[in-house]
C-alpha cells in the first residue's frame, strides 16, 4: 500500500488521470479492453471532468473502456443522487462513451435483490466468469466516507461479511436506506485500487484507517487489501493533516 499526499485536490485529480490513462493503455494493449469500476460521491467528479477534458479525452479509447460502478444509491438513474447520473454528466456524455460500454446498476428493477442479482449476472457475463470466480478489474476507484465506509460497505453492515457474491444490496441503518455495492472479494481481486480522499472532514478517519488499529467492521475502508494488485491512497493535504507516516 502506498499513500501519496497532494498539495491540492486538483493535483490529486491530475495524478489520478495520468495513472488512469496509463493503466487503461496497458490493459487495452494487453487484452484489448480496460475495465474500471467508478466511485460515486463528490470527490471523483473533478477526475471525471478532467478525463473528459481536451487534455485527456483523446487518450481514452472509447470503444475499449468498460465502465462499471463500485456502488450505487437506491434511486432512479436520472436522480440527482445517482452515481450513474454523476458519471454520465461529467464523463460518459462528454466523452461520448457508447452505451454498450457502460454497466449501471438497474435500480428500476422490482426490488433490491433483483437489482443486485442483475448486476452480479452482468459481471459474470461481461467478465466471462465461471465456477464462482471473481471479476478482476483493471482499476477500481473508491472514496471514503467520514465514517470509514467505502463503496457502500458501511460500518457493521451485512455486506462486510459477504465472501461469495460479487454484488449485493446492503441495508445501511445509519442512512436508513438500501444501497448497492461490489463486495470485498471483487474489490480485493482488482489489479489496481485507488482511494481518492480529500478534505479536512476526512482527516480524523483517515488517520484511524491508515495508522490506527485494525477494525474493518468499524472502518470498512481497512477491508480493502488487494491480494494481487496495487493499492494506492491518493489524499490531499487537508485529509492527510493528522497522518504521521505520510507527508506531502
Ligand atoms: C457513494 C460512494 C461513497 C463515497 C464516499 C465519499 O455512493 O457515496 O461511493 O462510498 O465514495 O461516501 O463520498 P465523497 O466523495 O462525497 O466524500
């Protein structure tokens, strides 16, 4: 695991964009495809807009990149809270990514379990999995909440213990809502996992997660430990303010 501290969120996004392009180019040259699971929330918005900007847009092979979502809220795809909508507005529409290259959680299905089962089926089919194998993403982007959650793996929730399914519905008591999330076996099977964490409000939790005792039930972000992949924490100065080990 490496922690890189940036002077600003802007510099963090620039670095993340460069690595995104690099990982994507290698995946496309080696396999003809680049699979990435996007993070939701607000932090990655700048990165997505940057990837769609003049500086990077031509470096992304639209036909060969396949976008998935690490998690999704239990809202329609056009809802202001939708992670899919955020990515559509800041990345997909601007880059003109073909719809066939985007795999969103179908939150419009009849119930939460159907949405999760449908996504698991999508992963099985698009990664051509067999016998309970887990998809191996080239890159998974994650954020971290001030409570230590990541994706929609919230503290003390059932999904933390899921070690067979790839995609589940997870009841989050704290927010009194169903959420949809990839599970740890999928996240920890990725070739590259980047956390993007910025802002003063994350400083306390980031210190606990990176330098405190191991308690992944209370701090699910600690459960991210790729078994055969690179884990990179990209954090800005404000979020890193209390860290002993990593300085800008
Ligand atoms: C979501 C995310 C979630 C997010 C963190 C951090 O659906 O909200 O996937 O895990 O990454 O809550 O969110 P911010 O980037 O908004 O601080």
